[in-house]
C-alpha cells in the first residue's frame, strides 16, 4: 500500500506526522469519494513529487474517473483562485474588490461530481494555499449544504498533514543530496 510506503519514508524526528498520516487517511470517516478526492487534490497542492507519486495510484483506484478528474480540477482552479483572492484580500486598497476578476472558473459551477465533494476538495486545497477568503467562501457553501464542522475539519486535517509530510520529505531529499 502506497500509504504505508509514505509513512515509512517519514523520518523518526517527525513521528507525529507518520501517526497523523495513518489516522487522517487510514481512519477517516469520510466517504471514499470525499476522502480520496481530498487526498488527491491536496497531494497535488502540496507540490511534493513524493507525496503525489505515492498517493495518486491509490486515489485513482478509489475514485471513479469523473471524481478523479474533478479532484485534479479542484487543485488546478484553486491554485489560481487562491492566489487571486488572497492577493485581492491582502491589498490595502479595497477598490480591487470592486473590479471584475475576468478569470474563467466554469469548473466550479459544473465539476462533474456532487457540488459538496468539489467544495470540500476546494476548501482543503485553499487551506494548503492559505487563502482566507476562499476558506470562508467554501466553508459557508458547505455549511449551507448541511455539512457538519467535523467533516470540514477532516478535510483540512488531511490538508495539514499532507502539507507537513510533503515539506518534511522534500527537505530530507535536499539534505540527502547535500550529504
């Protein structure tokens, strides 16, 4: 199992990450599609080749083709939106909020899967990319759709653990190359 390979690659000093990786994925109460779509979208968002390489095959095996594509779409569109909306939010000039974005975001309206799943994946990617506006927006849509806070928290726990594992493994790779 690729998850086991990824856990075994985590160094001893990051044992908490290894344990958390096993619990947020291995013991998740999310339905399979929500879980593996979140894992795939977040693995892409971490920008860690090792995390993506290890988790993508298992995600692909656990997702229908349309969900697999939608999870990748969530990572792609949020890579753009998180930069755009975070920047707009961080600029001190409020007039940027009145300007039309003019960016295509059609996949959000028609992701090819249940809207709730796509919103959950978008929220998780937004957590990795640090966009407060997007986090608030996706959380509000999910809550209005009846999704409980525990489910939303599971998604951003997956995001946080995968981001930390990716950063740790990438750093170890660089350090090994320098040694």
